[in-house]
């Protein structure tokens, strides 16, 4: 499992480690990893042109020491000092001894334009807000240059703890981060500024519970429901789907498609789209008597394409089994009914729906996804899966927020969320907790989207068809 820790936690771990090491040893570990990563990007170090963008403090020191290592291997290294009087003294001395040179910001843009590699050491993980005005032209020049851009710990101008980008920031091709991932490296919009991320182990001792965690193949494989020898369709779990309307019958079909591939033994459907569902999936158990008369289920999915059917949403929320609420269901559900439930509840809004639930503008959610998902989970007493370019899952009880590492921009297609809701509901019925069901559903859904798209447009039905392949990929490792 990939984990990320807050700046405060990282700082504490660094102080504890530095107290046990010789002076400067921790920075040398970081610089060695940074220099190795830069060398890999360059391919041929000797004769290459490297420009270091150096701010004050330890972040700039890491860049200077790494630059010294590259200079000793024959690179031409120039350090642009944004605050010469506050640049790291030991790093400056090391660079100059290795044959590197230093300069102010005047003329730096032309130097950047001719570089093979630009190292962003402007601001460290404690930076807040966007870049200061004097740094913006350098970041812009790096963005225009043909050079690869490597960020030290995280791109300057992004918020390490939240993933927010409030102003100008460096866009990196590679971020070399030390000790652990920082939340901003895993959450958009900051994530898109980081490029690829390379983690350098510097020996930090970190708490057991991180700020963020991202499941990997092995983690998902352990959570997938597998039928035992004595299992039958009912022991494997039955998921109820209350979805669709005369206007949106396709939402019901897609939710059922996702549910049939999610590990439960059977799917019961209630709603006005029964004929469309049976025509596509004859194995579905269809009822026209409403949720109360559908028969026993271990979990419900309610809301996709529901239109204005508030009565069905209320009926499902009154049950004593886990419920996944999506799409129209999020708008129709009474907040008090959600908070009053004793069984697990999983809400799956996209940014627009989350904004409506929180009473804020959509942009506020998109810029502060971590804060939004935590606020929703706490306010509604539910597990919340916030869909988007970075899908986040938060529990009402707090703890680590999960971030989904799979997906593709091609998943931004009509009906994709309906497939996800059916898949998540099926995993709930199969016995997974709300957090695990949400996490596994998002992971498989994102992986299925990648497989289905393969670099080209696809539809939601393709995503549903791709779930089996994603499942097999996870199991086989």
C-alpha cells in the first residue's frame, strides 16, 4: 500500500532522525537520491547542462548538493539563487568546489532555455500559496524549455498537505520525494503538476496511520470476495438496485451491469426500467413492487437515473442493510435520514453533487478535494467516495483517506458512474465494509476504464465489460 503523510508528521520524523545522525547526513541521503534520479533522466551526465532553481532553506540545499554530485560527474551546473543571502551555505560551498557556478535571476531565463535539465528547489514542503512573483518567470521559462524538469520533494507552489494550487506553480516531469509521499503528490490539482513521482527512502520512522493511503494490486486482491466451495447465490450476497426512470432507463441497465460483475451472487432490480434490464440481463431478479417487496438483499444501490422518485430513496434508506446512494439519490435523500441510519451508508458524488450537498461552488470542491470529502463524510455520518480526476474515499469516523490510483480521462463519459455504483453495491452485498467496497470498486472501475479505452474513446458499457479483465489482472498480479 502506498501511503502519504502530512508535513507536520514528516517534519517530526525528520527531527527525530537528525538527532541520531551526524550533522548533514540526512540532507546527503536526500541529495544522493535526487542526483541519481537526475542522472537517470539525463541518461548521459557528462557534458549535460543543468540549471538549479534554488530558494532558501533545506529544499534549496538538497538541490545544491545534488548539483555538486552531477558537476563532479562532468555536468555543467549553474545555480540560480532567488535569495542569495539565504541560500544554504554548505550546499553552495559544495557546488562551487565541484566546479558549479552561481548567479542571480538576471539572465536566468536564457540559461533555462538552453538547459538539458532544470531542478526545481525553489520552495519546500512547508510552502503555502502559489509562487512568489520573482519565481514566476523562472517557472514559466522552465515550462517553455525543452529541458526535463525535476522537482525536489514536490513542485514549488503546490500545497503539500491538501493538493491545492493557489497561484502559479512549477510543472514537473518528475518529482523526487523523500521519506514518504506527501498528500499533494496524490491529489489533483497538485498531482498533475508533479509528473511521475520517485520515492527516495531516507530512513524516516513514521506513524502507523497515514494521512492518505492508496491501495495497490496486492491490497485489492486480498479484499476481493471469493466464493467458498459451499457458497450459493444467496450466501454470496444479493444486491438490490433501485434505479432508472422512464426518462433514464439506461442508468438502471448500467447499474445492473456493474452489479453483476461485482462479486455478489444475485441482483434484484426494482423500478420502471424492468423490461430494459431483463432484455439485457435475463439473470436479474426483477420486481415491480418496490424495495419493500423485492425480497431479501444484503445491500441496496439507490439513485442512478431515479429522476424525482424521492419515495423510493426514502424507502431504501429506511432499511437495515448497507446502502449506496448515487446521482439523483444524493439530491433526494434527506440528510437526517442518512445521518440516522445504523447500517453503513456509502455516498458517491462527483464534484458538482458534492458542491450542492455542501452548499458551495463546484470550483471550491475541485480545488480542495481532500477538505470536501472529509467535510461530507463528517456532515452526513457516511462513507463518501468523491469521484473525479482524483477519486477520494473518506470515512465518517476519520482516519486515513483513501485515494484511488487507477483510472483514465476517458472515464469521463455518460453512465460511467452508474456502472461504479452497481459495482460498489455488489461489493457491499458480498460483505466488504463501506470503505473497502468503495476503494475496491474505484480501483477495478478505473482499471477497467484503462483496459476498455486503450487510448481511444469508449462508452460506459465498455467499462462494465472490462471489469472481469480488471478483476483477473488484480488476482494474477
